């Protein structure tokens, strides 16, 4: 149930290797292997000298790309430092989450500073978006999170997804981002199988593959166990669904992401960054309905989101025949050509009818038939020319109408439409996102903390009801109710300044909850069914009174005397 961390400072063999993996988080010393069987024993089993060292079997060149090792260090001192740094992100004590009232700490990276690094539609390093970057002129371009707070883990495995831990205004958080550049997965050749060859598998950016989906699900599970809020900077176009990826269980690993998010106990923020997009199955596995009590989704001003990309939407919803019908409805040239065709076709029909009538009257008249045939041939040629002009006009208009259709489909995926449809909670400008998310995270920590306390105080409350109780209390006490409840910063500042009032509110809820429980024990709610077990109630109250302190017993005695002597009906019967 608690976070576990293993530092491999020496060789781990057999059950030791399994213990490393069971510990989930692994820091491996570069000179020490993690193996099941030593290379000499394997060479004896194979009958020839295949392997040359234990590092060939379980060194960092194997354990980092396969995701077993999260971090590597050169020596023991670096290992201890890495352990301490990792532990610094986890709340203490364990199983209580981040404190709702964190102690103020100085920071060289102010909350109100703008986020300077701007993601673009071109490929970029997502770490710059997270942690910032120093350019060649030694000038710092800031990212979303605190400077020098980013610690990436599992960097060498499934590199199309980036995971790690950072701080936002001093608050530790987990971060998952998307690699927009193309990457490669290398599967080494096995010396024990001479026919095997090294495989290099290219992977496109913004796409989940089996290994990166597995990495995402595992990272979410680890961060949940570490009790950290989670930021997902979502920029996925979908899952890779080719035959090889389906065989390698991408469907299962995608479902694992949903399971991990469903079980998440801390606030989760899904944010589509600038120039980012969230499409299809990728949206499905990070949708807020998976865990509505904990998850919230936001979008930057120029992001996009939807089931299909515009080209896919147009190919399904606005086929070529639909585009042609729209051209004929809107384009004057096509309408004129169509009218001419209709006119000629009517003349052709009329001429054919007259010819048939003349032939019937005078079958022996060749001149008439010849003239009618010539007119019919001329009409047919004109009709063919007009139809050719229509096809040429449709060909000319086609690209224009297709581009307009793409633009129209793209407008459906804008942040404004996502907000209007309730798909995102708010549109957050990237430059101001740091300040927004700090106050939003601080508010969610307070709400989560108070909600859990209220639910423990009154078992009839669920998360939504507990949040309503909190907001109702803040709204009643605050002079500017709508302003405080609508602003995350004002809400947090109000709660931080009224902690004693919140504590008294919690005690009132607990008191009401205890009164309700005792009433249920006495059987007041079961009078229609004949009442409760009075002997059991009496014995239970006696046992409860026996566990109270002397001061509490004295208060209870005075309250009972006052109640009984007051003739309120308790002792009158």
C-alpha cells in the first residue's frame, strides 16, 4: 500500500531480481546487474560460451530499455542522493496525501510568472514544455513547472511517452507528457540464437504504442501509490492499431490506463497544450467520466480535440457526392450549365416526339428524317459539351469545397466548442497556465482533504455531497459568495484564513452524523417496523459510556439530567 523504492547497489540474482521488480521503483548502479541466472551457468546450460558477462544479461543496456530500471547512477553516493530526491516528492506521513495546508516555502520560481516556452505544430522536446530550457545564449525560457524540479524516470523505455515528477509552486506532482518527435525502439539480437538479428522499430510521435501505453499505465499506478496529484499534458492522435501492435496487446495496455485512472485517489488534470490535439481512442482513455470526482480536463486556446481529425470527419460525413450536390446548389455557373442541359434535353425530347409523329404520317419522306437526324446529332453534341464543362467546373471547385469542409470540421474541434459541449471544464491560456493550475491544484487539495474528512464524519455523504457541504459553508460565511466560490485563488485564501471555522463545521457534521447513528440504533427510523432491539441499545450505550473520559462522562450526566428533568418526553414515559 505504501511507496517502495529499491537501490541496486550490488548484483541482484534470482529472488533478488524479483524483489527489485516487486519494489516497482528501481535505481540501478551502472556497474551492477539484475539477473535471474549468472552468465557462467547459462553458458554451461547452452554448452558453449555465448555470454561474456552478467551485465550483458541484466546491465543498464537491458534493464533501462525494458522499463525495469527507472534511474541509473554511477556510484553509491549518487544512488543515495537519487533516493532522497525521489522521496522528497512523496508526502509524509504516508497514506494521507499531500497536505491541504502546505507550509509556505520560499521559491526562486514565482507562481505568477508566465510560461515562456511555446509548443508549436512542429516537433519539439516535451521536456522543454515541462521544465523549461536554456538556449545557446544562456538565456532561460521557462516551462510550466518549477525550475530545476523536474525528475524524469524510465527515460530509456517507450520513449514516445515522457513521465516523471516535478513541482508546481513547491507542490510535488506527477507529470505525463507526449513525445512529438519520431523515436525508435531497438530489440537487441540474442547471442544464444545465432539466427536472431537486432530489430529497429520506428515509432511516430503523438501515438500510443504497446510499450508506451504500458509505460503510461504503470506510471499512473506508481504516482497514485506515491499520493501525488497528476498532470497529463495530452497530445495524442490515438493508438497504433496495426496487426503487430494488436498482437502485442495494445488493447490490454490501453485498458490498463483506464483502470489506473479509475483507481486514482488524488486530483488529476488533463490539459491539451498549445498546438496539441486529443483524438479518438486517446480521448476515451483519459476522459473525465472515468473518475469524475478526481479528473478535470482543460484545453489551451489553439488546441484541438475530437473523435476524428477533420480529414476523417469530412471523408465520413461529407463525401464527394455531398460536395457535388452542394456545388450545384450554390455555384451560379453550374446552375446555368444545368439549366442549359435541361433546356436541350426538353428540346431533344420534343424533337424526338415530332420525328416519330412525322415518320408515322409519312414514312416515305427522307428529307424530313434527314433534317431531324441532323438536329438530334447537334443537340447531342451540345449536351456532351455542356456535361464536359460541368465535370471540369466540379473538378475546379472540388479542392476549394474540400478545404472549406476541412475548416468547418476543424471548427467543431476548437476549445470553444469543447467548452460549449462540456467536454472541457475551462479554456486556459498557456502563458497563464502556471498560475491557474497552482491555485486550482491548491483548491482541489483542500476540497479533497475536507471531502474525505466529511465523509468519515458522516457516512451518508459521497464525494459530491461533501463538496456541496463545503461550498455551502464557504458561501454562507463569505461576504462575496459568488466571487469567492468562482475564484480558485480567493477560495484558497479564504479557507487558509478560516481553518478554525472549517474545523468547527467538520465537528458539527460529525456530531450530526453520530446523532443519526445513535437514532438508528435506538430504532427511531424503524418505528413503522416495530422499533429496534432496546436491550441491545441499552447495552451498547453502557459500553460506550464506559469508554468515555471522566470529563465527558460528567458532561453526559449533566445533559441527561437536564433532558430528563425538562419533561421533554425522554423520561416521561
